[in-house]
C-alpha cells in the first residue's frame, strides 16, 4: 500500500513538473507564476534558500528511506545460521514440517527463520482446515514439536512465532 502511494506521489510530481516546463515553453519565456507571486519572490531574499533547504531535506529523507529498504531486503536474504548448525537446522526443519503436517486438520506448513544473528526466531505459517482444533494444535506444536526442534538445533531459547490460517470449505447454493 505504501509503495503504491509513493509511486502515485512520484507520478504526480513528475506530471506537475512536466506541465510547468511545458507552460514555460509555450508562454515564450514569460513568468509561469503570476505577477504577485513573482513580486513576492523578488522582494524576499530568503525564499529560494528556504525552497532549496526543503528540497534538500526531502532528498536526504528519500535516500535514507531507500537505504533502509535495501538494508531490510539484505537482512531478509542474510543467512542467520551457518556451518554445522545450518545442516542440522535443515534436517530439523524437514522433520518439524513432517510432524506438523501429520497433525489433524493441517493442510500445509511453511517454516522460515527471521530476526538477526543475535536474536533469531523461527516462524511457522500453518494452513489449517476450518474445523481444526487450533488450541490443540497450538499446544501440541508448542509443547512437543518445537521443544524437540529446539533441542535438535541446539538453540533452547529460540523464539517461535506460529501463524494459523484457516481454509474454509466452499459451499455452493444450487
């Protein structure tokens, strides 16, 4: 949503600046702004430095935002686990996925690591049938499956986030 808004704002700014340039071209070099505005600008020497400062701050904020987006994308691709622990984790993730998939009402499971190297966490997205007992699933996964998973990967303090999504049976009225 925010990206669409930024794209629309950028398009609006480009269209406005293009319209101003076109007006200047078709007016034969005469002032695009009205006489009163031109007189105001000419009478106040602080006007253009203030406009320049505002535009510079906007540019700096835009560059900072772009750098933050790039850093977030890089962190998502950064490997949180390395070496022997990564091999153990891949095996443990496969076992955890098989175990959770075997529970009643579970259609699909996705396991991924997020967070930072110093504070990693595992996220499980569990797709369940609408009649699945989420309380039972939460208890079994939290008290059994994740405990074994943490032991296997040798990370007893690993924070886990479970997200359940329900799949509703489609009913058709004839």
